[in-house]
C-alpha cells in the first residue's frame, strides 16, 4: 500500500507542475490564478458528471439489445463512447462554462491553458480512482505520459485557433482529434478483450504505445511554444468570442 501511494504521488508531479506553471505564469495577475484554480476544481468534479453520464449511456446501451452480443462491439462502445467521448465531452463543457463567462478576456494562450487545466484536474481525480484497481507501474506510466493533458492541449490549441481566425474546421479538429486519440489509446489497451486474436491485439497495443510516446513529445513541444509566445500579442490578445463558445 505504501508503494502504491508513493507511485500515485510521483505520478501526479508532471501534471501538477504544468498546472502550477500555467496558474502562476503571469505574476501579479490574481484573476488569472483564480480562474485557473476554479478550472482545476471543475476538472476534479468532472468525475461526477462523467460517472452519471456513463450510467445513463450504459443503461441505454443495454436496452438496445446489442450489449453482450459481440466482444468487439462491447469494447468499442466502452473505449470510444463510455470512456473517450463522455470524458472529452464533459471536460470541454466544463472548460467552456468558465470561458463563456470571460467573453472578451480570453486569449488563444489562455484557451490552451484553460482546457488543459480542466483535463489535469480530471486526470488527477481519475488517477486516485485507478490507484485501487491497477498496478504501481501502470500508475507511473499514466502520470508520465499525461494523456489527458495532451488531449487538453490539442483541444485548446485548435479551438482557440478557430476563434482566432474564424475557421470552424479548427474547432472540429480540436473536438474530434482528442476523442479519436483517446478512444484509440483505450482500445489498444483493451484490445485483448475484443476477441481479435493475438496478432491484432499486439498491433493495437503498439498503437497505444505510439500515441502515448507521441503525446509526451507533443507536451514538450507545446510547453516550449507556450513559453516562447506567452508575451506574443497573437497568442495573448483577446479572442473574438461569441456569447456561446
């Protein structure tokens, strides 16, 4: 239990470092710090909304008569709908609930930080739950790869770009890509339960490894980009946000 708890704490360090850097990026800007703190707890509370939505969708799924008829369909539903779709939807809705209230004061850079912070809050809460059902090694891998932070960075970057340049295609990318990556990553981990055979399960498992590795690289690139452009007007001037984002 001590080892498990230690691994859980260590796994949280990368995401917490990102959060505290974002929250205190602008020294003296107490409003920014306050907003980041609010978004963090919004992310933590996403667990409740996701749990409730999962229950509803699971019930509806069982009512369709498809549940239990195919291992592959059951795993796809779990990975792409119950996990990826529901989690990405609830996280984005919680981020937008705060962003909408700050219309006229949200920049491209803050959009990236806000969606990422919500994702980090949820990820840390989820890690605590997973700690009771997984191994210390898996906990550490989850922490180092910081998948939810990756999805948050992608979402905020492209949705912010959509409002910056008025092109809806970027909003589509910022919504769909995190969901698909999340779903593919989960499916790769659960593919052994889908009745695909050893070779296909191994192939999908490698896809998960590739997504995780690419995610780590993406985080590093984005953090360097944020550091470089945190004073650039292109990224820091207010976006022309409508009343509903």
